[in-house]
C-alpha cells in the first residue's frame, strides 16, 4: 500500500486500472472462494454510509425493515414460470444439512420475491393491511461464471424492497417513487448522474410487468445498471395466493413491487470518480472527509504541529469527519500519495511555517487545487469546500456523460464503429421489435439500457429505427454495459 | 392481533407464553423453511437499535466493520481439529452451483474464524499491522434439530468480532474488554443483568483457549448464554499461517480473539421483561418510546385532541420517539391492549377532559402506574420518566435474579430437587473434575454456566464440590440453560 508504485492508467487498460485501484485502495480483496470477495474496512465504510443514507430515505417514504430466510425451498422458486427461468440456472443449492441429505433441496436466495410474498399472503387479509411496505438488507447469491470485484460476484450485499398494494396504479406509483429515491441517492450522495427509464421486455426482471432502471455512465463509456425497480403486477400474488378483501367486499390479488440496489454501487463510484492517482470519494459518502497531514522535522516542531492538529480536530468534531495522520514512520509525501489513492476529499497540510502564518493548506482531491486558509475560519471554509466538491463532482460527471452521449441521426455503421471503439450512450430510434434489439446485441454487444424517461429524451424524437429503418416507436438509449 | 384473546400466562406454561408473545406482538413468524424464522418489522426494529448501540461501542473501542464470504471451503473448516469437531456436524452444505456439482463442497458459514484468519494471513506482515480489529455483521447457519424463535434457529443474525494481536496478554485483554462491552450493553441498554465469567473446558468454544460468557437469568430461572468472547490463542494462526515479523526481528504467530452476540438477544429481552400482558421493551431499545392514544367521541373532540397530539409530537421531535395512534377503527381500550402487548414503554392518554385541565395521563408499561402530567412540562417529565423506567427495569430484573440465586452450602439432593423444580442459579463448589460436571449434567440437565468473575463470587468461597465432596477448586454457577 505505502509503496509508491503507480496505478495502471485508465487509458492504458481501464479494466486493469479498476482492479488495481480496488485492491490497492483496500476497498476489497479476493477470497479463497471462487467469485466471492472480501469487502475490506475502507470499502465497507463507504457501504455503511450508503446504507445509512438509503435506509433513511426508505424510512422517510414509509418503509420498514424486516428479515427473511436465506434459504428458499426449490419448489417456491419454481412456481413463477418466468422467475424460475431467469434465476434457476444461477443458483447455489444446499443439498445436505446436519450431515443428512435433505428431502427438498434449498436454494440460497438469488432474490427473495418467492419467500417474501409467501409470508405476505399470511399477513394480508384486508385492504386495511395495505399497502405493506417492507425492505430487507441481505446477502444474495447468484452463480456467475465471470466475476469482477463489486460489479459481479457470486455473493453480494444489497437491499431489496418488497411491497403490496391494493391497485395497479398504487404499485406503479411506488415503483416510480423508488426509482426516484435511487436517482436522488445516486446523484446527491454518490455524485453519479443517471439516466432513468423503462427496460424493454428482453431486459425486464424475470417475473415483472415492468422494470425501471437507473443507468450510469462509467469512464470507459459503458453503462452500469445501478438500481432497478419493478412493478410485478399480480404475477407473484397469484402464485402465492396473496389475496385481500377489497373495500367493496370482494377479493382481489395484491399488486407487488420490488426494488434493489447493491454493493455494485461501490464499483460504480470507483468507475465514475476514480482517476489515475486513485479513488475520489464524494464527501457525503466519505468515512473520512478530511485528513490532516502534519509536517515536522524536529521534535519541537512535531509537538507544536500535532498540538495544532488536535485543536483543529476538536473544533471540527460533529461538523467534519477528520483523521490526523500522525504516523512517524512515513514522510508527508508518502502520506499524500496514500490519501490520494484512498480518495479522501480534502487534505489539510499543516507545518511550522503554516502555523507561523496562522494558516493551513487545503488540497482538494477532486481537482488537486491547493488553497491556504486562515486557521480562525478553517472550519467554516472546509465545510463550504466539501459542499462545493460534492456539487462539482456531480457537475463534472454529468458533463463527461453528455460529452459521450450521441443524439440525432446516426447510421448503423457509425453506431457500430462507436460501440467497437470508445463507446457512448447513443440515443436512437427503435421500432419496438425485439428482433432488431437482439440483432444489434449480437452484432455489437450493445443493449437498450432504457427507453428513457421524458426529461432525458431528445428534443426531436428520432423518426426511424437504428437497425431496420422502419418508423421508430420509442427513443432508446443504447450502450455496452457491465 | 387486535383480538383481545389473553396470552398464555407465564405460570401456566412459560414456553407457550414465549411463543405466543413473540408471534402476537409480531416480533417474528415461522417461515416455510424448517427452523428458519422471519423477523418482522417490530422485532427487526429492536434489532436495529441493538445493532446501532453495539456498533457504536465496537467503533469506540477501535474496531472497524468488514464483510467476508458466506461460503467456506469444506477443507478450511477441517483444518482446526477441535473447530471441525464442534461445527461440522451442524453445517448446511452447498454441493451444486450454476447447475453443476462443485469440485469442493462449500459450507454455509456457522462462524467465520477459518475464512477470516485465512484473509488476516494475507494482510498481516509485521507487528506494525497489529492489532487488527475487525467486526462483521452477518447471517450464519447452524443445522439445529430443535429450534425456537430467536433462541435457536437454523439461520440467525449476529455480529462476530475477530482480532489479531502480537501477544497473548493483548489478546486476553481484548477478550476481556469485549466481554465488558457486552455486559455494559446488556445491562445499560437491555436492562438485562448478567453474570460474567469463564466457561469450563467442556463448554468452551471449539478451537478456543478460553471462553468468557455473559449469562442472564430468564423468568423461568433458566440461564441464557447472551454473548461470548474467546481468547483463541495461536490455534487458528498456526493452522492458517498467520505470522508476523516481531519488533525484535523474529517471527511469531498472531494471537486471535473472537466474540459474538446474536438475534438471540431479542429472545432474552422477551424472557427477561415480558409479562402476562405482553412485551416490555426498555426505553433505550424501543423503536417507539411513547404512544399517544387520543380519546374522542365527537368529530369536534377528535380534531381538538388530534391537534393537541400533533403539537405534542412536534415538541417531542428529536427528544422522544413518539407515535400517534389515530386509527378510528378501534376504541381506546383496544389500543391500550395492543400497545401493552407490543411493549411500548409509555402510553400517553389524551382526551377532551385532559385538555380542559391542560394535562395528559402517562401510563408506564413496566409498572402500569398512571400519572397525570401538565402539558406544559410533559416533554421534560416524559424524558425523566423514560430514564426512570430504564433504571427500574434493570433493578427489578437484578432483584428477581438474586431472589432466585442460591449461595452457600447445599446438598446434592436439594440441588437436584431445585433443578427439577423451579430452577435457580446455584453458586456451589466444584472440584475441577470434568467427570463431576458431566455427571451433574446427565443427572439434572444443569451445566456450569460460568466460573464467575470475582465480583459475582460468594463472600465465602465454597469448600467442597457439589457432587463429590472433594475440595472445591473454584466456585461455579450451575443452572439449566437455553
């Protein structure tokens, strides 16, 4: 960690840069179990802040947390036809327990619709019991063949919201609301702008009526599906007999939604904000917002500088999360290097000459701009700077995305070249035919990320399908994706 | 839930009372997976508050959270001889993934020593990397045959701390420190007094040098092992090659500790504080500390009373967690019944006649004592009352425990009768021979819960072994246990 070997650059090999950064910034490590990662304290600290922020937003919208079993009877997964088709091939299966072969194998949950709606059916009798608004923080397992730290692992941590409603429209409103919650979190906490919209039938969640997604552009111009929200219709309710007595005295099946976001978001954070010097963490998610690097040569200087550093920390308590790097086994330059790698938003350099001038030097991690600040208003200046950094990181990421978004008429050949080359979000027409969608995917590996929500659509709607030239029925955002 | 069927009483059938309460207060429910429970929002809300309090204490003592894989290669579990003997018989085993038979079966973690110390071995090179102080919040699976909601389930939620140190003494100090953290949490948050001490070799954690435990007395006078802390010595370090370069330039194996507490604590809370009317939650752990039950007959009264209730809630924001039960489908009496069942510490009755007198009536859940309080100092009175309740619940539980603790000379016959009858914590002499320990267990089902720490020992040390009459080498606390 402390050796100053340079990271692979993004330009040289984006994928190698990513792995290098994740390992050397100690966000995660490989484990002895194929495809399973260890989330190290620096990575987990970011996840804890993500969890807290999302959890507060879920609670503010009326949801409560609960916990459902890790194991799902195999027969439950099989009840919803599309669901089993989507998930059964990638499950881990427990066949033995307590030294004996089980009568029925248990699947390690890949997602919990089946077990949760089976429980909802026990709890819901009347329209008065609706809406039922539940969230679970849990680990899930999907047997992926090719894995990447944070982005795709056999086991990952996530939250899955599950709700039941009396009407289609209420479920639809919930699915849209939670998409909005995700977007707000990603933009205002992660400083990661997203395009929202609906998935095509081919990309829909297995068992859903409609799937909505937040899609973010990484620095290699590929899309990351960062959070999805599903209107499940009555599909699961019918299978698990989740019925209720309506206000007018009849009975009906409930309408469900589910929505999830995972530790994949940490990968998204890295690929949105990381640079060739390491990670850049947006201040609101940074376990440490500012690190004080004291500079000294003599013992006398050391005690003077550390004294000032501790006074500063005391002043900042409850306002800014500060760490003092007082290690005397490392030079300041090595410390700068390390904290840049780890992505702490602001470095505070504090040496004897600074103290002589009653100042410290603040160095922004995002822009690396330095500015001297008088000690007597450092706290206020630092707070303001952190807000500025948070805002400007979002602005910069949005600008970058727009520079790599292509709108307006594009030939299929030009599109194909773009996808083979530097990549982009391409806004183009689509005839609505799954055959065109599949052909483009075969050809270029690009997929329709979303049929974008109104605010993301081009001022002039595309007229023809990117592939077949027939009239377009909806604008689509095409990109290669993680 | 809202039907006013009485709970089974504790006196009639303690075990049925417990299940009845857990289900009817909606703390948990049975799931379709044998031995796995669903933790419902009211139960999970208590767990979230427990987590937050413990997590803060872990962080205050220098620990950081991380996350390790759910799956452990079967060969890892087998490396430490005692460990595998203790845990292998109760594991769930994944034999198939992605539709294929695995080359090596994966065990669903029953505890994570093996996988965690394998990772520590990668991370620790030098004494400068020590101590390494890690905690994980996770689910674990132990294939139990006889299960009880919260107390013993196939899957449960817990935290497991894992640390590595340079010396035996540091590891020992850590194990003792964390035992103290548990005790402090159990007493000052759960209002559940515990006896601390060391486990005998027969009751020690599989693979540990020494195990320490917090033992609480439930209302049926049985013991609940509520949290344990282990000095693992160098057992795991040797097996996983967790070595470090010492300050003097040699190499040595690290010294490990592990310590855990689980959702079993919720069962402990119920069995410590519940009564025949339902749950009693100590204020510090109550998601809702006070519930306002507004009383009205006319629409005019309703709007007046609800107006006052909302004003009260606004005043209490940030001070007391308050819920207003404004349902108009239930009478006040039914609401009282429901909130008593759910264990909310204080009920605030607020009706037109109270408003005429500028007062409300506070009703304590623990003692059911009522007191009118002037609205203009209700907030301060309520805050003080909640502190009083928290304190008095601990005092009452400690008093109860002492009334059912037996010290001083006791014949073996009297002991056996006591264990067959109402039960107790019996402080008696022990010769130190595992044969006596085993014979008593066979005979009475009672076990040595701990060799108690000094402050719990009797003023006069027992002279002879309870069973064999030989000289006692240590005082032991005997009880039947969950």
